[in-house]
C-alpha cells in the first residue's frame, strides 16, 4: 500500500504547521487507509485510523470519552454518507506526551472530499488550551448561543429569514424523568450529561442549525428540512448520538413545530414545539410529537384534570357505577362490574375515557383504583348486612402500575377490613402486547383466592399467547370482537370456536358490549351464557343497581 498526502492539501498543511507549531498535527488518507504523524509524538508506530488508536489508548480522559465517541461517529458518517461541513472540532481532555496529566485540548479536523461529498482525507490537529485561552473559553461559552436564549432567538430568526423557500422545524427535547437521573447517579453526573448534550449537539448541528439549552434539561434546535422523513431521520440521529452516555439508560422526548407562518415570533414556534413535547410525554410507543392546532385545548383539558383530581378524591367526586352481568338463559343478574365516574362540580358526570388515560400517565390511577376497590368491598358488605343475596363485583386493575404497588396485599386488606368472602371480589386485567411480569402477578392473585378475568379479549394484541401462559379464570370477550366477527359467517364460526376452545381449557366466558337480542341469542347458541352490555343495562349508580338486583333476583 502506498501512502500519499493529497497534493491539493500540501501547501495548506505546511502553512498550518508553521503557524500552529504547538499543535500535534496528523493526516489520515481514508482512501488508502494510511496515517502520517506530521508533528509531535503522540502516536507510536501505528497504521490505519488514528481515531481508533486514540479511542483505545487511554490517552483520552474518561469524562471526554462519550464526546469523543460522538466526534468519531460524526466523522465516520461523513466518510460513508458525505457531509456538508468542511471541518469538525470538539473539546476533549487528552494526555499529550509533554504533559504528565490530562489537559483540555481542541481537536480539529479539516476535510477533503470527493465529488460525492464523501471524506477522502482528513487533516487533524490537537492543540492544548493555554491558561488564558482556557479562561476565555469558559467565559466566552456563557455568551455563545447554545447557552444564551436571546442570541439563540436571533439566530433562529435569521434561519427563517435566510431560507424563505425551505421548510423549517423547531425541535424541542428533554430527558424523560431527568430528576431520576439526578437522584440515581447524583447531580454532578446529571450536569456532566447535559454538558455532553451540549458538546454533542455542537458536533452534530451545522452553522445553519442553531441549538440552545433553554432550562434544566430542555433543549431546542432549529433546522431546515426537505421531507418529513428526512426530518425524522435527523431527530433519530440526534437521539442515537445523545443516548447511552456512559451506558446510562434514559429516554429523550421530542416535540416538533413546523413553521407555517414565518411572520410570527420565534417564541411562538418554540412554545408549539414545547406543547407537542409535553403531550407526547409518557407515551410508551412514541417519542416524537408533532404540533397541531388542537393540541392547546388537549393540553388545557389535561391540565385542568390534573389540577382538579386531588381535590376531587377528597371531596368524594368520584363515584362507583355498577353495570350488571346477566345470565342470558335465565335473565338473572350474576355479577357486576365496577366502573368509575367523576361527578365534577362544573363539568357534570365525566366518563372514564376522559380522565383514565391522564391518570394512567401521571400515576393517579393507583389512588382512583384503590378508591373504587374499596367502594366495591363496601357495597358487598352492605348487601350482606341488608340481607340481599350478594353477587360478585369485578374491579379493574390498571396494568401500568401493577408492578409499583403490592396489589394483592392491598386487596386482601380490603377483603379483611369489610369481612367479605374473597370469592365475591373479582379482578379484571386487560390483555396487552406487553405481558411482562403480569403472569407472575396473576398467579399470585389467583393463589390468594381472587378470580381473575382477562378483560378486552380479542381487541387486538396477542390474546392467544396470553391464554397459553397466563392462568386466568374468565375471558371477557371484547365488544369490538363481537361486533366485527358477528358480521360474517366465517367470523361467527371464529367466535363459536373461541368459546368452545376456552371452555375446553377450563376457562369461563363472558361477552361484553352486548347491545342486541340477536347478539345475546347467538352467544347463547355458542355456549356462552354470561353477558354484559347496554341490551341489559348501562352502568348505573349503586342505588339504582340495588333496586334492579332486588327486582330481578329477589331478596
Ligand atoms: P372496560 O373495563 O372495558 O369497561 C367496559 C366499558 O364498556 C365501560 O365503559 C362500559 O360503559 C362500556 N360498555 C358496556 N356495555 C356496553 C355496550 O353495550 N355498548 C357500548 N358501546 N359500551 C358498553 P366506561 O365505563 O366508559 O369505561 C371505559 C374504560 O375505562 C373501561 O373499559 C376501563 O378500561 C376504564 N375504567 C373505568 N373505570 C375504571 C376504574 O375504576 N379503574 C380503571 N383502572 N379503569 C377503569
Ligand atoms: Ca373492565
Ligand atoms: Ca372491557
């Protein structure tokens, strides 16, 4: 292999060697995979890529390693995919031969590219900061736009003005549960992580892509883009560069506002990106949210729910409704499901669809669920005390928090407190794609004596898989399954066989969302006798349910 330094470059290198004699200069010919050390004696005899050597040599201080890794991957990306930059630079702490300890240096790379923009040659230099430079650098940094929102806003406005024909996006991101990082690893590590974000963004973003740390762990980037896919790729690139600092686990959440009105203040675009970020928070499946105009009302709704919820619990605004479960053959009531309602002082009766998702995100669902469980136990006690033949009540358990509290012992305490037969309290858990750990918990609850119902069976996820591994007692066939499959003869066959198969493996069946006599008859013919749905009754307040119970079942 014969090495060469590109002729186009030689004059420039000689010039740089002269005027920057303190620096360590080296040159890497990517095409030939050959390395030349031009000054200093940082490298022993090595061939190939000098960055590989540096990465493994121990010459780079531990703290600087993640930033160095981002620098290397940026260069690698430029070699493979081309780049629109002529140079890249970063600050790293490195042990130069003439010093006994690590020293803050500027690592700088100048690129030579082929006609496709791919890097063919790189001239690197590493220059230690003098004490005065070191001082200036820290002082100057606080005036740079990455830490100065005012300067940043000016740069954003310039991007909008200078690119009248390009799409422009404001991207805001933060670390999900950043507080947890500070608590787990210490505030210093949290600060180091944010410094790493700043350093990495300085590498990834071009002059035309200003970025800024706005507050604590919230960052904003402004960029032009061609297509939405291209924009998402850019965000994914940032994500991959910023994640995995020293092997730590954390998740970034992005909100994006695409500039439609170029005349409004940059702050508006920033606020919109912020809104999109806040609304996507807590979403397990997505971490990029795009702003849309209805988000403001959505967030206001969410915030008003969060403002009111604690007071609501104290003021007894949450109430338990009961929806009867019937035997199709006899018409008798064979049980009930407890469903939460919010009797809001100004909004009236609010349905769970409006507040349960918010509570599931912010954890308040634990409190609400415990409240409803207690109401259900108290109701059973009241029936027994009133000499009414009790029917089992099933309560819902949110699977999001099934791991965070000891559900089994909480429920056992309630059964003990109200002194009710455990067989009268049944538990509904939804099937889901993520059955992680649920199997164990279901087994434990079953062992404690509770009857376990698999809610929403057939509503989408791997129902059959769950059946195989998790020991439920009862399947609740979802309304959507019933509606969809009853439409065709093929579908009806599937329902019929699902019912007989479940019974074969020892599971009871109940159908929910039964709205017509036709549906009830069909279910009965298939061998399913238990049904819940509007055909029989909507969920109703407990006193109404009690009347109905006595009317139908007798006392
Ligand atoms: P779910 O557990 O699947 O509850 C059944 C839902 O179907 C109830 O809606 C019920 O009113 C509705 N429904 C019953 N029969 C029919 C019918 O024939 N037609 C139609 N169209 N709908 C019917 P609801 O009460 O609005 O509750 C919605 C969801 O909110 C529940 O779905 C459950 O996932 C959740 N939820 C309600 N209360 C609680 C609670 O106390 N804790 C928890 N964790 N979740 C709850
Ligand atoms: Ca349910
Ligand atoms: Ca259900």
